[in-house]
C-alpha cells in the first residue's frame, strides 16, 4: 500500500479521505446506532461494556477520558463511579454522535460531572499527564493512524494511569470464524438496510473489523506507544477483546 494510502474497509483510499468517509458513516447511523448495536449483538454489547468498566477499577475522584464515546454508553457507566469529585470527558470526532450522547446522558439525569469535547483521537486537546484512565470502545479501528492515537493517549495519561480498548478482534476457532463471517457479510448489511436504511455503513463495519489488528498485533502496538504491563481479555470467543495497558 502506498505510504499516503490507508484502508477504508477493504478499499484503499488516500489518508486525507478516511476521516471524512468514516464521519459520513456515523452521521448516517447516529440516530439508530444504539438500536442497531442491540440488534446486531442481541444486547451482548452492553455486557462487554460493563466488563470493560469493571476492569477499569475506577474510584471516586478519578478523571476519565472516553474517546470515540459516541452515544455515551461507557460514560453513563463511569460517571456514577467517579462521583461528584471526579470527571468524565465524553469525546468523539463526530458531532452528530456526540450530540446524541449528550442528549441521552442528560435525559437520564447524568449531569454535573460529564463534559463533552469534539476531538480527533490522534491530536488530543488535553494537557499532559491529566487523566487517570482513558477508554475507547469500538473506535480505534476507525482511526487513520492508530499509532498516533495511542501515543496521544499515552501523553494525556498520568503516570500509573491505564488505557482500556474494547474492540472487535479475531474470532477463535475455524468453524466459529466461518459462521461469524457469514453473519457479518450477509445478515448485518441486510439488518442495516431494514433498520437504519443504510446497508453500506454496516458492510464497512464488517470489513473494518477484518482490517483491524488482531489481539497480539494490537498489544504490540500499545507497547510500541510506550504502554507497559499490556494484556488483553477475549470476550465471546474473541469476537471482541479488551486490551489494557498502563503508563509506566
């Protein structure tokens, strides 16, 4: 692949185009994003997110950055844990997704310790050594330069702070992988067309998962960005994995 090219699903595009094309995907599905997540995963994505926050080990007073936080599922779980003395920053590069997240949290009465920031994960507008924890759920695979995002996250974490990345990964087992591929490329686009009136965005979803680094490759990328004590935990036979690393 040319040095100024990157992947958008299975397509090869100019690096400058990817963020805009990803933005169009999420603008298209923002209003039905949560419904589609429930339908696609049969609600299991909520358990994956709860496990991620359990792993975070948050304490009252912690400052947390939720990157690619979208409609606020993780922020809603974290805000009560950090309490009134803590802070959760819900951040996303996509304005419509961030607005949906803000509305959802306000409607649920989650206010007072949550801020909203429109930001690119590769160029974070926060001070060095600021956050106790950074989370990123189902967002890293959409970033053009993943290594830059990991380096930016490392910079804004305080020493001893942790990064948690919940992301689709490589399914374990040949038979299960074949079944998962059939579901991803046949069922998901049809479901997207019926519910969100957008099959192409969900075809991109399936393709982007296959282009994302597998468990060991992502662990190596985190270590290269400066994180220590990196590990991961497979969920649902590797459909997703929670990666964890610390700023040492």
